[in-house]
């Protein structure tokens, strides 16, 4: 099975504060991995509170974090945030170009500009020139809810209006020689979003400027609805090879967005992070509480970073077969359970000992198959013992 990814121009995201040498650098686009992003919900003026959330996001697997810079107090908090962040920081700018200038001076890794509400070309050029001088990429972030008035009047609320709005600002950046560009085209519904990104991919290819694309569905909704929308919309695009980074915008704690992003990437086999758990829906054949067993396995999984594939089955009908396609399989029985390694029976254990035996087998798999992850588990020392 071959999945082709669109060609795109890579850009480097790195915080430019002289104190931010410890922050990770992230390449976005080209042949680099699709990047997971999120955005803080704290008051940016409160640098400590914002950094607390940034560290939480990074711990959850977020690789780039965006913060809003809406006024002077926010801008005053940016130097501390940029210098102490463990990941690249993107400044989200609306309306006031002075906030963009302040964010650039603070050393942000990237700017996000909304062409629908920064319409003065002179001010835009001032921002672009400083970004170019500092080597800072710019994301042109178009939302359906904030289109340029003339394009909205001419094209309506359509994918074409969004793409033409983005390209209008691309041309301004290009005129000033700034081509470290990322583009996003976010609508609140799946069909419009998908068509907008497809059209952008086509038009960028036609003009031979394959800029990186940031995927997202804006205002996707509460966690369940937002996850469904994001999984379908972003999943379609990623499977078609479109997209270099993604954010799943949920009306929730932003940390909840991160596992959704990773879940989409894992389901499409684009990137791996953490366990991939297959669990049967249970039926009348099950002689064990499959859902409880799966949740117990999920709890174990949170302790590890390795991409171990685990099959959780309720009976021996599908257990052996499913476990052949997983690193480790567990099949429940009446008061007992069987553990498999690549389809081969390891042993049968009383129900009370099943999870402990499963953990031991998982750690053996990590030591044998995923040795690079030994140091990234809560049981690193035990793994070395298990493998010996």
C-alpha cells in the first residue's frame, strides 16, 4: 500500500530568544513528519500560568504551541514565555500589527496572521519585512468567519474565497522576498474544509509554490463532536497526502486535543506514539469483562511511549488470530486468560494474575522490538532485567 504525500517547502520553527537554546527545533513540511500542534487558553499576560500549560501540552506530545498576543500586556509576557518554553512558540495575531512586531522582537518561532482582519498593506509589509529579517516563518491563517470583505462579497462563504484570500497575502510576502510560508484554511464544517485544502493544493501546484499546509477545522465543537469532525476531515486530507501539521480544535482543555491528533496520525499509520490497542466490542461468547480488561490495558499503556500493538479479545475465537497482527495479545476466559506473542501462546494465567503477566510480556516486547524506547518508560530499569 503506497501513500504519496504532496511536495511542500519545509520551514524551520525555532524560538529565537538568546535564552531559549533548550527548546526543541521543529521542521515543518518537506519530508519531515507531520507535526502536532495546539494552542493555550490561558491569559498570555500571565507568563507563569501560560508556561504551565505549555509544559503540560509538551508532556502530552504537543510539538508546537500557539499563544494569543492580543494587547500590550500579552506582548509583555512573550519574552518570558519564549525564553522558557520547551517547544517552538507561535504568536497568534489579529487586528493589531504592533502585536506582531512585539512578538517577533520576543523571538517567536512563527507568526500566525489573519488576512481577514489585518488589511492595511503598509502595516502588513512592516511585519513581513521584520519577519524576513529575523528569519521567522509566517502562517497565513484564513478562517471562514473572517474573510476579506471584497472576496466574501464576490465569492460568498466558499472554499474559493478562502483560498484567494490566502493567495492575496502570499503575494505580499513574496513581493518582499519572504517565502517561509505556511497556509491554513479553516471552516467549521468538514466538506468546506476539505474542498478548500484540495483547491489550495491544486492552485499552489499550478503556481509552483508548494507551501506547507496547516490542517484544522475551526470551532470543531465539544470533545465528541470535535473529535469526529477532525478525524473525518483531517483524516481524508492526510490520507490524500495533504497536510504538514495539524491541530484538532476542541472546546475543552487543550491537552485533550493532543491525543486526538496523535490518534488520527496513528490510525492512518503516518506516525507512531504510544500503544495501538485493538479491542473487540464483546459479545455473548465473552467470559470476561472485555471493556474493563481493555481499560486496564489502556491504563498500562499510559506509562509507556513505545508503539506496542496490543490486541484485547474476549474469547479464544478471535484471540489467536488477532494476536498474530499485534505484538502482544490477551484473550479472556472464565476466570482466566491467555497471553500471546505474535500469535504464539505464551501462557494461561488466572484472571487475578493476567494484567501482571501482560505487563511483563509488554516489557519484553519493548526490550526486544523497541529498544530505543526503554529509557522512555516508567519501568526502564525493569526492562533491562526482563530482557536479560
